[in-house]
């Protein structure tokens, strides 16, 4: 299991909003799946999780399994293993005061991806570090 934690200089509600509704504004360009730095990244309470490029092309990134604003999000994650072997990402947003939030990301295998996860874990580890650094910058910290 990969566990990443970062303190963000914003409220829990703002952190959840940035991560879910505004990810396309700050998500690292080298981690975009459409090759479009201006792509839209959508995580929806209805279950959809995808990226849409400016040309309209969509890439399914997973499924939103749990949507509990502003404290918790759980995703079946397709990057690195595919739709038939999703991994699981749980994101928690914990208040550390009025203007500070601890974000915790736990990324692990599912039963369908147990055999693939160990070889993918180093890439996931590096990618989550980039994502959290970009999110921290987006909060103005």
C-alpha cells in the first residue's frame, strides 16, 4: 500500500473541491492521459471519473465508488492497470484547524490487481508525490 500525506493551506471544503471539481486546473501536465495540458478532469458523485481533452476525446480513469464531501473520496483507479484490473485510491480530508487540511491518499491493490500492483507501485508513489505537490501549490501554500 502507498500512503501519502500533505498539509494544505485551506479548509477541508476547499481541499475537497480542488481535488474533485477543479483537478483540471492544477493536475500535473505530465500525468495527463489525453496529452492535453488544458484537459478537464472530472470526478462525479454519480460515479464517473474521466479526463476530456480540448478536442472532446475522453479517457476513462476509473469509477467514483464513494463520494462523501468534504471528507472522503474512494476511486477505482484504471491508470497503470486498466479497467479489468483497477487499483483502489482512498482520499481523506482531515481538518487541522480553520485554514489547514491534512490530505491522506492511500493507494492499494484490489483483488483484481494484486499481481500487477507491486510492479506499478514505484510509478504510483512518484505520481502521487507530483500530484500532492501540485495541489499544495494550488492552495497558495
